[in-house]
C-alpha cells in the first residue's frame, strides 16, 4: 500500500479510506464524502501507456455487439431529446457507434476525443446534449472535465453517461472485471452520481444500471 494517503480525485476530500487490494499489488480507495472508488494515484498508468491501450480498441460503428452494449444509453436519451437536437460525443474514441446511432435517429452529432478526434472546434459551442460513454472511469482530473462538460451544455441540456457501477463490497470489487482495465482509474456508482448532480445543480435520472442522464437547469431553473 502507498505510504501517502491520497485525496479524492473528484471532490478533493482528504484522506480517502482504503477500500480493497486486488491482484496482490493494486490498491483502491473510497472517498467518504462523494463515495468515488479509485485506484491509488501512484498506480495510475502513464499517458503513453494509456494511448497504446486505447489504440488496441476495435470499436466499429457498424458492430452489432458494440451497438447492443450502447443501447441502454441510447434508449435512455432518445425519448428525452427534442426533434433534430444536436449533440456532442465527448471522448468518442476511435469509432463512435453511439454517435452513428443518434445521427441515424435524426440527431446530428459532433465528435471530440483528445487522441482520436483532437480538433477543438466542437468544444467552442453548446449542445442540446452531450454523451460520455465509457469515459469518466478514465479521467485523472474528473472535476475539471465535468466543469468543461457543464460549459458545453445549453440551458436544459442533457448529459448521458455510461460507466460501470462498482460493487459495494470490497471482495466483490476485487473480483470485478471492470476494474481490471489498466486505464480505468475511478469508479462511479449511484451515490457518486448523485453527489455530482448536487455539485452542479443538475437533475439526475438513473434509468438502468450503469446509465445516468443528467439535466442542466433551464433558464427558468
């Protein structure tokens, strides 16, 4: 275990509490304030190693299996969107099936990703909705990124998130497949998602497991 007690990378609460050890050497902590579970920051991958891992992903927009995986987020967002609403897929990765699905449903999509779609043009406007599918578990500075996303949402805009919810018991967490990805450094369950909603004054819906839909307040509150 790291000798230094870490602060929470989301809310900066210090100190976090030890949560679990996995694979005999990986240490995970849990924040007593926002309930984020995160890998010891001393064990986070370097950016170069992350990029190598990301380039191994075979995420094709026309892959039926990949589309089925994303379907719960699509199904949660689609009925909530006005006709023709334009969206941004934030952290789209090498091939965005979700953006393709939404575009086919009549919602023009723009893409941004620091590695695969780094043009910052799409970050210069506001959107009716933003999607972040399999993104937040990778963030090293999640509060800064959530603030950035808040600035991308129009009044009343929606943020759709897909991420694995961690098991509550440390033994189940240690065996959990999702935490084994070397680029997954933080894990957000319902308690943490509610904390985020309160922090940004967003409304929150949890329509299915691993899916969250946040709503930024409109002009009338």
